[in-house]
C-alpha cells in the first residue's frame, strides 16, 4: 500500500472514529441497545480499530439476556478490511445449486456452469480470493 493510500485510509478511519464517538448515544440506543458501558466501550473500540461503521451494517452487537455479548463483523465489514490491504486483488464468489455443474480442479481453479432451467436448491457456495 502506498503512503498516499495509507494516509487516505488513516484519515477515513479517523473520520469514522470521530463520527462514531459523536454518535455514541445513538449507537447505544439503536445498534448496541442492550450494551453495558463497558460492552459499548469494547464495541466502539473494535469499530474504530478496524474502521467499521455499525450504521452501514459492517459490525454488529448482539446480546441476549445476561449472557456475554457477541460482536461480529459482517461480510461487508470483512470486504472493507480486505480492500484496504495492498495484496487483495478481488474476489470471485457464487452460490452453487444442486443442478449446476461444479468442480474444483487440481490447480484450485473453479469450473461452475449453470443449468439454465431449474437450478434446484442451493447446496453450497464458494469464494476465491
């Protein structure tokens, strides 16, 4: 990653961190509703650390009853993090249906052909990064 890209990413993350801190009470009342102050601090720290926006569905907070909370990064959050890495060169992903032709070759190449009629039920998915 070039210094310019790094600076841009750092600025974006700093801007997001400021925005999240300003909206702390909104986060507490919406996406982290059942969080204690300590749990909210932990959630905010992780969101800021990775530059993830809970309002964009990039990171989630769940808590059921008195159990410990679950903080989880979404698919979009992982993609945001991946896109910031200099070696990330895109991703090919798809869903495989029972009537599709799907094969993983010895050289890790994927052959996936769709049945244009009834593709059937979903039986799997893949991602090549």
